[in-house]
C-alpha cells in the first residue's frame, strides 16, 4: 500500500513537472512515409510521460510545415496550406483554424528550443501517426499513405492513465529495443498469380530474378519473422520453411527464411520452372505484392461501345481494412457500400460504362487499381474513401487529386459532393497518392467524411446519406463528362 502511494506520488510529480521525464529520453526515432528522419546534430526528440516531444525546428526542417515562434505571446504557430495550429507554452489548449482544441501535454521550453507534442501536431496537420513501442519509433505518413494501425501499439502520445503501467516505462528508461529490426513479417500467401507478404510496417523489398534454376528472390531488409508467423506457417529450427503452391504452372515452390541477421533480413524465393515477368508493388498498410506474369494477369473487360468509361475504386478491402471508425466499423466496408451505389446509378446511364476495381471484400494492390484504369484507357477514375484521424475533432469532406489534369474533375465532383454530405467543406486538395498519381486519366480520391468523428461517422453508415452522396458523385461525373 505504501509502495503504491509512493508510485502515485511519483506519477503526480512527473505530471506536475514534465521536464523531469525528459532526462532519460532522446532515443525515439521518427519515420516519415517509411524513411527515418535525419535530425540535425544536437537536435533531440524527447519522451515526456509517453508524449513524444519534438523541437520546432524538426517541424519545419523535417516535416516541412511553416513554423512561427512568437516570443511575446509565447506561442508557436504551425501552418500548411489547409490548417493552422497555434499552441502556447505551458498550456494544453490549442487553436486549430481558430477553434479550441486540447492536447495531452503542453508545449514547453527546453534549453534553447521549444518542444511541441509530435502526435498532436502531425495528426492535426493531416498525417497518420503510429507509435511502435518495441522500436521506440514514431511512424508518420501523409494522407492515404497510411501506416498500419495496430491496436495496442498506438501509445505514442495517447493519454497514459496513471497506474496503468510502470511509470519508468513511460519515460523511456531501461527497455532496450532491438533497433535493427524495423518491421516484422507477419504472413506470406500465394494465390492466383500473386505472392502477398504482409509486414508490420512499410518495407521496401529488393526483388531480382536469377537463372539456373529460375527463381525470383525477394529480400526484405530490416525485417524478422513475427511471433505469430511461425504459428500459421511451417517453420523449421533454422527459421525457414516453404509454401505449397499447386495452382501456378510456372511456380514449383516458395521458400522463406531468415536469410541474414546483420542486418536482419527475411528472404522469400519463388522457385520457377521457367522465367516469368513480374511486377512489384507495395501498399501503405505494409503489404507487398509480387504479381507474376502481370502483363496478362489483370482481367480487362473489353469495352468497345464508344461509351465513356468510368472506373470506380472502393478503397482498401480484404486484409487492408483502411481506417477503423469510432464505433469499430471498417472503412473498406463503407467504401464498398458507397461505391456499389455509385455503380448502380452509373449502370442506368446509357452513355457510360462503369468498371469497379473491386466488387467484394478482396485485397487489391494500389497498382492493380491504377493499372486496371490505364489498361481500360478509362475516361476518369474515382476512388472512394473515408477519412480518419488520431483525434475525434476533425470532420468534413475533401476531394484529393495529384496531377493538374485532374483538377477540373476534382472541382466538379466536389461541388456536388459537398452539397450532398452537408459536412464541413475541407475543399479540394492536391496530394501525392498512388491511385491519383499513377493513373493516366483525370483521377480523384474522395474522402467523404471522418470515420474518427462521431457526427460524420453516424451519417456515413446511414443508407439515406449514402444514396444522396452516390447521386451527387454521379451528377458530378455526368457534368464533367458532359453526358
Ligand atoms: Zn482510405
């Protein structure tokens, strides 16, 4: 009992004097879209009671936002083209686009710099944030380039309930992670013409083809097998095993092993009976796809009706659920439901042929989606998504595009969309996303609303709302195509 109250006192002490926790920190790493940030020498990240605090120069130099420090009002303003976040030293209240918001922890002065909470700033600026406790690393990604959300590992700067865990852990002390292992390989499967590897976070594979015998080698740098891998896959004492493949004429065997342990590398070898063409794609949820003979593998419907061709893409699907809503529903299900309503309406249009990237809960890579549209030579590509955020406040509808040729389509659909959703207008934004970048025709990605926001979410799973929004998307498409 006495011990407990002492512990309680210690926590209160830490909360009251947040600078105390900082002494033991500085070892947290930050990854942006899969790449570790190179911090200038002397620049340190601090872990204060489970909150990763970063110097404001990291916000400007590494994350690329505009930062203004005002000494008189002791305030820090962080800005991009859409959002302005204003914070005050010692205050947990912040202003987001002039609206009040609260933080877990107040910005603080430390030595010669101002520290701001990383999770709050980056998520308010529209990034996805994931904390990997074992690696002591923060994974940031922009927009739909989302990191895998793994429940229970999201402790980066979430409020830690006093007494939940040993306070020593929250200040980043004795635990020494294995820094060389950046991601785990959780599963390997092969079906149709596709090898799919799932990893805990984004991995850039090295893939090459060898002769005598013919084989494709996939090296996954800085990875190791996860604990669950061995329970679902055959694995011998040497940390290797094989996958039985019977359905592909050119594949005789797929082997996997821990190929090297410095640096830790998992290798997957596709043993072939003859050389084959292949394409490699990665998905931002940590999936890697090796498509064999991909040039012929994507079934492309023949369209020679002279009609306008519209590709509707229901985002995510299968083992990539997308965002998880406040009530635990999956983004992939919302996307498919709305996309199918759009499809049904477009099928009634005599001058339009509609093609879906998926019509069920299957896992489809981003490149398969863009490739389908490109090979169809469709007139437009419309991807349907729900947005999400680390906090519950952001809400509203936005339309994203990448190439300038897509701006008119974005503006036209957004005009109809915003009327139908009735949600906050987050406007049309330029963002670097695979499906809107790699497609050859005008392409947009619609973020209908925020699944992380109670108000938005309740509407998004409402049939009436979906019907109204589907109709608006179709009206936008028709206006753009002039049919
Ligand atoms: Zn999405």
